[in-house]
């Protein structure tokens, strides 16, 4: 659910609403990248929760910082359908998959896109139980 909410806010350029959800470092990079995106790429960032086809964890890490605080980090990979008006070939010469719904004459073209979001939480006793997104990647869209 967090992926869907954050991706939609990115698409709508409502970055001020991400302050509590995304790390300050990632948010600063996103502000620069989002301002340079063409509208169709920005539209393609949005992942409706019902359009998420598959999710998997890519990496799970438990680590301690120099002060002995305990953290958990989970990298999640998402595959989602999006109807943005993207070219068949996107920059980077990577093929974007297309799924066609309906009859050939009234077909609705959707692209199967991927995104990687890393979630981090501190598990030190007494720490707030909030997850923060520490990495956001939408390959070939947000580079």
C-alpha cells in the first residue's frame, strides 16, 4: 500500500506530502529528478494498488550503526500495469512489455513496469515503529 501511495504522490508532484514517508536524502534527489521528467514518464510512476501484478523482496538486512542502534532494511520489487502513453522503446534501449486488453479495434495498451523501494525501520528498544523509504527506483523512468 505504501508503494501505491508514494508512487501516486510522485506522479502528482506532491513531494511535500512525502516528508514523513521518505528519507530526506532520497526526497532531495527526487525533487531534482521529478522536475526534469516529461509528463508521460511522470504519469507512468503511478501504481494503482489494483494494478500491482507481483511483488517480491529483493534483499533483507539487519544491521547495527556505530551507536549500537538496530535497523532492518527490506528491498521490495514491484511489477505493475500502467496506461501512460509511453513509447514502445524507452530510453536505455530496454523493451517495455505491453499488455493489450479488449478487442484489437478498441484495445487498451498498458505497460508492465517495475519499481524498487527500500523500506527501513529502527528496531532499537524505545524507537518509533515507523518505516521510512530509503531508496526509490523506477528503472528507465526515474533515472
